[in-house]
C-alpha cells in the first residue's frame, strides 16, 4: 500500500536506523530502532503469529526479533529464548504471552534496557479481582526501569511514517499513510476503524489501541500528537473520560493548532441518583460531557459514521471563511436534500452574486436553475460543470463549494471529477463532492479521493460534515476566553463551610454568608426570635416567610406575607401568620420565621452547581419560577468558566427575551449575571468540596446594585 | 440476477402472456402483454437505446416493439415506423421522443388502443411557460383515449415480478426481486436508489420514477400498492405533497396493513411570511408535515441512508411485541455504542431474566458479562455465540435480538452467521446484526442478507432502525382514533363569518359568537357605550379592558382593571381608566371599553389555527401567558383531528405538569381541552375559509363548566 511503496522508494536514502540515538519516552514506542515480539508463534490463527507477520508485511525499518523459548525460528527469523538473549539493542517489546508470564517478561525487558512495551495480553484490570493487582505490578516494574507502556489488553499500535513503518498490531487492515492520529479505547473497534480508514482512503499517521491505559493514556497521546507536526488531525473513540479537567486543559491547547474529533460512547446513567438540588436533578452527566467537548473546541461526532465523515473533510480541506455554501448539481432532488440538510445544520445556501449569475446564464443548458443550488440539469456537459465550478469558487458570496453529481448516461463522471480537482487546486475554499452513483462513478470517486477531495454517498452526511468544519472555523475565530480571579477571603469561606451538618447541608445563614463572601449580594435576612422588634424605619418593605420542614409550599398555606410597609403592619402580619399556622396544626417549635428585605422587581433566575462523578462541577444557569421549573429552560457548563462561556450560557436559554426587554420589560443586567457565574466558578475552584448549590431564586434587576439572592442551598462533601 | 433466474425457471410453465385479457388501468403500465418503445435508437449513450436494452436484458415476458421511422431494426428487433404500424396488440408504450413529438405519438397510442404510457421525455411542466400547456395537452389526449400516464420527465418504471419482468427505465442497476414498492419524485435519485437497493440486497417488487405526475401521482400508487399483496413495504422519496388531506386519508388505510417509509425533501421556507396570529408565526410548515406522517402511521426517515436502514428491517423482520432489546456481542465498545443509541431512541436494554443468566453463566468464557449487552469477549467460540443467541431469543423479557459482532482472528464469522440464521428461523422476534468488519466477514454478511437478516455496519444505524420498527408496532397496537361530530348550526356560523372586514378579520363579538355556536364557552362580554349602566348584582366580579389599535400592551398602560366587585367600584374604575388613557394622549374615539365577567382561576392555554399553503389547516395547542409565549411550548397537528390525536397533543407539551396538579395546583379538565380541539377541528371542516384563529387566552379550569375563552381573533379568506 501507500506507505510501503513510499518506504521502498525512500529506504535507499535512509541511513541505517540503528545508528540513531536511543529513543526515549513515547518515541521508544512509536519510533523504535528494533522490535522484539515476545510470544511470537508459528501457530496459525494466533495473535503472536499475526503480529509478527504484520510487522514484516509493513516493512518495519529495522530488525525484528521473535522471542519464544520453544522455537528456534519463526517466519524465517531466528528466534530467541528470552529478550535478554538478543545481542542487539531493542527499543520496543510487543508482549503477547499469557498474563501469568507478563510481569516476568516485562522485568526482563527492563533489564535489557527496553524503553517501550506494547502489552497485548489480557487478564488484567479489565477482569477485576487479581487482575487489578497484576496490572499494578506491571506499573511498578515499568516505573522501576523507566519503560513506557501501551495496554495491557490492547490491539497494538501503528506508525505509518515510511522511515519507521511500524505495524505492531494484530489488525488485518493496511491503512494508507497520512496525517491522522487515531486512538481507540476499544480494541475490537480498532480493527473496524482501520478497515474503514482504508476503504475511505483516510490516511493515518499513527494509530493506538489504548487498552487498559495502565501507563500511557489518551491524554498523554493527545498532548504528544498535539505537538507532532506530522499529525494534522486527531480522531478519538472514547469510552471513559478519566480526568475531564485535564482533558479540558490539554484539549483547549491542542485544538488551537489542529482539529480533534471525538466519538464518546458511554451508557446513560440508568440507575436512580440521590440528589436534592434542582441543579442535580436537571443535570444528566451527558449534558456535561457535551459541553466539555464544546468548551475546548473538540468536535463531537454523534455516531461512528459521522466521525469518519467529519474527519475526512477536516483533514483534507482548508477552513472556510464563512458558512455560505454554494451547490452545483445536475439533479434537482439531491440538490434539495443537500439544501435541507445544510439549512437544518445552521448553514446558509445564499443567492449567488449577480456577476456569477450573469456569467452562468449565457452558458448553462436551457432549463438550468441559477439559484443556489445551481441545477445544471441532466443535460449538462462536463464543460458546463467546469464553468459552474469555477464561477462559484470565484463568487465572493460563497465560502464553500459542494458538487452534487449523479452520473447520467451521456456524461463522463471522471472528467467532471478532474474539473473539480482542478478547481480545488486553485482556491482557498473548501471543496467537497457528493457523487451518488458510486457504481458508475467508481473511477471518478477514486480520483477525487486521491486528490484529497472527500466524496460522500448522500448529501446529508456531506452537509453534516460541513457544519462541523464551519463550527471549528468559528471556534478558532473567537478569542480564547479568560478566567476571572476574585480576591476571596478563603479562610472566612472555609469557616462558613465548616458549619455544615452531618448531611453536608449548610445552615441558611452560613450559606448566605458564603455568597456575601464571594461578592454575591443577598437580601437582608434574619430569623425572628419571639419578642424581636420590627425592623427600623427605612428597612421597609419587608417579607415574612415561614421556614418549616413540615410546610413544603409555604405560599399556598399562607406562610408568606409580602409588602409589609411599616412596624404596625409587621406586627399584624406576624400575629396573623402565627394564627394561620396554628390553624393548620403547626406547633411553634415546628417552624421559624424568616424576615427579609423585599427586593425590587426583577426576573427570577436560578444558578446552580452539581458535582458529577467523573466530570467535576457543572454550573447551571436558567430562568426561575414555577413555569420555567416545569419547562426546564436551563443550560450547563463544566467548571471552570471563562468570561466567554459565561456570556454564552446566558444567551443560550430559550427565555432570553424575558431578560432583554421583551414586551416593554426593563432589560436585566446581563453583565452582572455573567459576573455571578464567574464568581460561582471561582468559588468552586477554591472549594471543590461543594457538592450541590442552588441560588433559587436570584432576583436579577436592571442593575447589579439592586439584584439579590433570595434563597440559597449549599451542600458540601462531608466524606 | 434473482428475478431473471427465477423467471427462467418459471417461464416454461407460464402460459403465453398474450393470451391474457387486456389489462386495464395501472395494470396496463405494470403488467403489459407487449411493450412498444417509441424513440428506440441504435445510437450508443442515448436513452432510447438504454431503455430498449434494459427491457431485453430484464427478459420481459412478452414481445418488445421498437418504433423509429428512421430504422428498420434496433438491437436485432424489427423496428416499426409508428406504433399504429405494429400488427400486434400493445399495452404499454414507453415514449422517448423529443417533446415536440410527444403529443402526436401519444395520440397514435390512443388510436392503437394502448392503455398505458411511460413518458420519459422532458420539456413539460418542469420548464414552465409553454411546457405547462404541452403537459395539459398530453392529459387531454390521455383522457380522450383512457390512457394512464407515468411522467413526463421521468426515468421509467420497473416490475420485477418474474411473470412480467419489466424494466422500462434507463437505469443501469438491476435490483433483486422482492416485496418493496419504491417510488421517487426525483428521477436522478432513482438511479441511486436502485443502485443502493441492489448493493443492500433490498428486493424490489415495483419501482416508479414519478416525474411530473401529470396523471398517475404518488397517492394513486400508494393506494394501488396498498392493495397489492405482492408488496409488503412501500418506500417513498417525496419532494412535494400536493394534497396532504388525500395523503392522510389514503396513508391511514394503507399503514394499517403494511408499513410506509418516507424521505421528504423540501426546502424550508426561507422567505418572510405575512402572518398576524400567534399560531401562524409559530407554525413552520415543516412542523405540519412531520405530524402529517406521524398522524397516519407513516415512518419518516431523516436522511436517505436512514430510509434504506429502516426499510431493510421492516421488510424482513416481524414486528416486535415490545421495545426491549437484547444484545449479544464479542466486544465491549460496540456493545456500548449500541446501548447508547438504543436508549437515546427511547428503547430499553433491560437486564436478562435470572433463568437466562443462569443458563449463560455455566457456558460463557471467563470474563464475559451477563448483563445486557451480553459481552462474550473476544475469546468466545461460535458455539458460545449460538448458545447466547438461543438463550436471549428464549428470554421472555427480551423482544428484539441484536447481534453485534467483530471478527476476531480465531472465530469463524460465517459459522456465527449461520447460528443467527438458525435462531431467527425459529423465533417470532425480530433479529438484526451488526457485523462491523465487512472485509473479513464478507461471506457471513452475504449469508445473512440472503437469509433476510439485515446487517448494519455500525450499531447506531441499527438502533435507529429498531426504534422505527417499535414505533410502527406501537402505532398498529393503538386503536385508529375517531372523528367527532357536533351538531353545529352551519347557517348561523356562516352568517357570523360573513361579518368579516375587508382584511378578513371578524369583529370581536362575531368571533366570540362563532365560538359559542361551536359550543365553546366564552366569557360574558359587552362593549360599553358611554352612559351604560353597571352590570346587575350577581354578575360580579367583572374586568374592564381598553381595546385600541393604539394600545399594544394594555395592562402596562393601566388599560385593564380586574376584580371589580360592585357597581360603585365599577364607576370608579371606569372613570379612573378614562383618566389614565387621556393622560397618555388617547382620545375617546381611539378606544373602546370591553367589560367581561372575571373568570374563575385557571390555567391560560392557547388554541390556534393556521392555514398553510399546500398543507391545509394546522391546529395548535399550548400554554398561554408571556413566559410561555417566549418559550414556545406548543404542539401542532394537521386538521382533521381524531380523539386520540387531540389527547396526544395535550400530553406532548413540555408544561403538561402545570395542567395536571404540579405543586398542589388544581388539575385542569383535560377531557374538556380535548373536546375543545375536536370542536375547532369540526369548525374547520365546516368552514375551510378560516385562515387563522387564536383563542388566546382560553382559561382552562378544573371543569368545562367554568372554563372560558377570554379573547379570540379569527380571520377568513376574503379572496
């Protein structure tokens, strides 16, 4: 295949690999000078044999040493009884022996000075029990000798660099050499991934089956590939995100330089979750994952097919300057399907410039449509296709060109493909094709693939891929966002958090104090003790609220009085309330009365926090009030928030018009709302022990100066 | 291919087709005894030649007569100068001559007594202008002679019945004989459809490229195919729905007997629409289309790939009794992807029964997982696969079996495929597979296809298809729904509608009267004339409202007073209101005062109507009030509504809990709300001239007896 041929061409000019200095770190794994296969075997249908054969077939640029005490040679290669018996230096060991022997073999590798090991063998952490201990033992040995490990329980690794040509895996596929780094948390899926990559001519630079990730994990690779100039696109199949914060940190850096596309598998939590806050009950962990990727510029594919669809476009085409797609087609139906799908993905299919229309009008078949899509009809010649392609690529109102083509009898598909390739060669705009009749157009599609123009069988997947390309271009066009820092009094906050009860909940006053310490304004509040005097004049109007575990909906039971405007009404309201509560059977010991200043009219919002297992803190923003509580108009982000993310969150709620002056309302102070979110984010930085938190409601007015938190619930992790 | 071979086998036993009686109606098109190709040609790369070759290659079971005045023979067949020169009876003419000649040729067909014509030629309605007149001429000739037409501007038709073996198209593909009826409004896409059907071994019974649908349209075919016992599944690619009501009527009947799957292309309305009602502005025409399909049991595919994915499952597998999917796999990752996708589609992947688990436990590889998905791990033998397949098919807690398989080195994929085929042979449950490595498993996948077990490359598309299967089974499990009839006084209603102004809007009183005439309760209302007396005691409380085109938001301007409890407060409120209005500069002539009874506390709902071009009336239901207006919590259905659809609409809004007793609220009378929707539907039946209508708000209480329409806007079509 591609990389082998290239290697053959180059190998004459390569200096002997063994002259290279000893590779260190991950380089021992991916750029070894010599490889040992420990557990190599002559038996057909064994992994030990497949790996050896793959290494040889790929034309590894260095010597390969099989190790097997029971054989003198394997595949015409001299076989050694142990790795220490090999006289030459070895950088990479591929270990395929049964699990009871792996630790011993790895120790020998260490003694031999081998820097990298790919452990294919299974029977470790993935089986639980003793397997966990066995895996820890491997890590200890690796640490002792400084060996970097891939696996155990993996399918192996590939590096298609012609100067290395390493296929240390038991996959049968032979991917083309290219610029994609692909990692998979599923070994079994790895085989399929390599197959599909080969079929679609998606050229790979490196492939890694991550296995149990005892040592090298996906983030180590992401970081390394981020810095590797031979890798232009990183594709990942993930099952677990072990450290979302590290992911956020590393991926944010990598995506500034190259695109990252992820498929994330992971069963939705099926069991019940014990949560007491609104935020907790609204937060599904999938919500968080989604935003995790979005926050750091990672493209998320919804399904495996999409991963490849998006990847093929990203790796081959430049980023567009806008979202305006021009379509050239010779068939109405597929043109409509493409337009539908593009518009559904938020892209534009705008009218062409007058100049383009004029240029086209003279030279297209009669009956052709000059609107976008440009439908040349079935009667179009390949010369007319060429002209339309050139005209659209030259149109300043078009950012992206999609050619949707059905092979009619009278038209040479290969010729059309060649014109597309010519057009793409002289433009900075991304070009992609939908040649729908692959049967007839096989050679045309092959030509396009070889020229790096991605072809799609149906317009919908092409459209979906374009939307990812545009999203990523948009992401890169935006500033990175900044984290805010606030001079919180950490000691004072921790003192308040220490007041949490056995269940972790903070008393109301303490929770309100935490807010104040974070610079978040709260309403003046006090719990009344019998005999307390009314507030002094100047403090009115105030509100009295009954707080009782026995009274769920206090307003309904007459447990709230608002608009108390002076001392007399205060006395009257208080005694009337006691009376009503007594009438419904509440004892005086059952409840407390909270007195609060009455907040100026504003919109009820809710800000919440929920700490999710394996995700960290989610921060929620939404509208408050009963109606909205039912309609769940809330958005989530993973902590920490940048100023840009905070601003985006607020603008993403459906009810935004209620905060921006709808029907003559006074517009709320959204800058202040952003600041609130950033203050909460900073609090969580300081106090990760916070498990859940609701500011519900927070009354947001037209100014931060009069906005107030009215109620807060806050729970910390008490072990 | 399949049907040709079958034909060859059968042809000996077939009686001579020309002995059959003359076919009539659509049968002349699809079951002709003899075919004439008018415009047959010897020129390569012409449609006239391709069609003739296709007819011959498919082995048409009858004589084929080329017609071309310039040739004595074509493709070794004697050629005739005109169709009237053919001595034998002809049932079907395929017309490929340029458009100026089509009418003349069609007339000759009529004179010859030909019952059906497929007109391939273009240059008719699709080009506008004179083309429209040309197409009308064709229709007149067809009517004169009783010819049924397919086209013009189409790709042709196929009937793979071995007793007919008709390929009257210029498509190159050779689909397998089967039980699918496929129609396409796009000719160009037809070629791709036939290609893909062939690749996926989706057996077709008939295929029709509809073209301009001058005579036979998609609904004629839908109706005919619905009655055709050889067709088990109908698949459609649609661009326009010319008569949604006829679609609803015909499809509702057909889907009771066989599934119908549709891809609907159609550009979203990009232009601005002039609408004045809430309902009109909320109704996108796509909303209506979506529910059109859902209302009549038609499955809608979102994209072309999905159309085939769903079709393959529906045509080959029985309907499930429930939505519980059992997964057997030899690989964790793909198992997770499948589970994710199934759960995201609303299906269940439940735990297996204890008995199944016990049966499995003894015989699976160590490390296998007995939860659902059953992960047999890469070490599983094909015998273990067999056992797991049998156990899951026997489990009463599982309705559907999905086998997700990755070919490992040591396992024979074909053997596993055989066990799946055996299992599927003795169960009533649907079975489908995801063999991911098509390369290695090619022969296994072929075996599965031949046995009618659909295979998918990736688990996500398999899951999506299962959800369609389950949706259709659910649909069939529900009663059909009934239309309600109400004894409306049609004359009285029409009298009120006749009061519409030039712009079509009804005066407030007339609109309220229409509601009352439909049995929809409205609040007592009167417009006050200066000097009017207050309402008599017993009528309180009442509300006063300012009605003025100059006062958009009357509450904000003090133009509304509620809770007026006696004559004195009435006088006071009225004069204060006049004062406030004068203060903001309103003249007495600028406004009127509406007095209304104050409705008992209830929930504000909105019921609306919008007549959409090419769709008919949409009926909307949703929550009222400002917040909800912003959040757009509304649902739509196409008129007419059945009782079941009305009930479903109400239950689909996100804010349903607000109507069902959330937080101690009094539950609203939802039966009455259903009745309201049915009454509106019946009104539209009677008065299709209604263009838009909003009951906003309608106050829905805990009883129909106290629920009231407070405001209504109603506009009729005044030409």
